[in-house]
C-alpha cells in the first residue's frame, strides 16, 4: 500500500489567501474604476456599457392583481441608438481585467486546495498520519499509513501501519495528517 501525496496544511494555505486578498481587492477596485473612466473617455455608452442592448422587464397583470408576472425583453439602447461597441470595450479593458482575473483564479485554486486538506484532516484514510497528542498511549511522533477510519463504541478511531509493519489503533483526535511542503 502506498501513501497518496498530501496537499499543504490548511492553515498555511489560508495565510497565503489572506496575503492575496488586499491585492485582489485593489485590482477589483481599479478594474471597476478603470471601466467607468475608460468607457467615458472613449465615448462608449454608460447605460448599456457598449453592448447596444438592455434587458428590461415589463410587469403584466393577468386577472386583476392575482397573477402578476413580468416578462424580460431585450431592447435597443436609446442613449447610443443601439451601437454595439462590445469588441472595443473588451480591447480597452483587457489590461485591467488580466490582473483581477489572475488573482481571482489564484485565490480560487487555494480555496479548493484548503477544502481538500480539511476533508483529509477529517478522514485521513490512505494518507500518512502522525501521532500528535501527548496523552495518547502510542508514542508521540509515531508515523504510518492510515488504512481504517471508523466509529466504535469509544468514538472515532483510526488504524495505521508503521513503516516497521506494526499496526496501531488510536483515537482520530490523537493523529493528524503528515502535511506536504
């Protein structure tokens, strides 16, 4: 049985996310401000944001006020007379959107990695574990490959096999996964 490679410690990952958030918020604010300024400077309609169309909703009454519903309709923008500048908008905002999107994707990837790490922490079956509780009957620092996690009359327990081939049974709270770099 071989151990699966573990992702990094969720605490380390969260620290990286916390470091990225200020830069992400700045990029997001710069993108929003640049969008408005850039569109205005280049004569692009602010109402439809260069698309030439708007989504409007029209409320319709049916049988009095009992069956009131709305129907969305795409209508031509009256401010710019339906001029489609969407290609120009994409070109103008590409530089601002790049940094924002890069940071967004990086934070998203780290969030996914942290979620995986937290799931492994709850159920380390198939991963290397280390005894971290000093109160455990097993020697502190003992490592092995976890082959069983389950609930018994004593609570959640794990079974793992050390590199020497010894099988050890202990509480789930007494072990933690061996995190990667």
